[in-house]
């Protein structure tokens, strides 16, 4: 009994420390907005935040599923023009400027599936069906982004619902966090 309680306490503390380290190492934004239960919310939240004088950047990340080889896969969608201001994305190949219209993939996916920048990724989306996306880049493991990353514009082309999973916010110059 005591050993199990001790194990659970140590495991929980370790998980909490690991999660905190991931957040500290990955998020550059001053604030993040999510729903209390990580349920997606209206994209109007980011627009309202961005209109405030004390906000420098308010940019959403959306999460969705697509099918690859008949299997569901998760992806994240972000604005490549401002993503580097709010997230630390370690790119191995490519630049965020190349993301629009294509897809970036996590290094482990690229290696295990023998994919390189310039290759084509077959994907099936809810709105547009089967599509081919050019691989625009490869990035290191990032728990906040998952295995596949597209731009918000590409997301808008392939998905009906436009709900944000998180909004990253930086303060305007001269405003303290």
C-alpha cells in the first residue's frame, strides 16, 4: 500500500516537472488562453485580444484530425508569420515561411516513413477529401504541435469548423506581462 502511494506521488511529481519543462522550453508567449477543459472555442477570441492596445500578438493554434493511409492523424495549424514569436519551434529543414500550402512533419515521422522536404504527403480532409501536400519542413519533437503542422490558411481550406484550441498572446512594446 505505502509503496504504491509513494510510487504514485513520485510519478505525479515527475510528470508535473516534465510538463512544466516542456512549457518553459516551448512557449515564448507571455500568456496563453485555453478553455478550462481544452474544448475548442471561437476564433473571435484571438481577434478580440489582438484588437486591444496592450496586446502585441494574439495568434491561435488549431488542432484537427486528418487521414493518412486510412489512419487518423492529428495536426496543428498556426500562423507561420508570427509563430516564432510565441513558440520555440526547432526546425531541422525548411522555414516557417515555406509552410503555407504545405505541411511540416516531426523528425521521427520523417525518419520512420522515409520522407524528406519536397516529398508529397497524401492526406484526406473532412472538407476537401484526398489531397497531396508538399512537405515544407521537418521539425524536432514538440509536444505542443504533434506530428504534423500546417498553416491556418491551409487549415481554412480543408476544414469546415474554425475553432481554436489555444491562443498565444504577447504584450505590446512597453507593456509588462
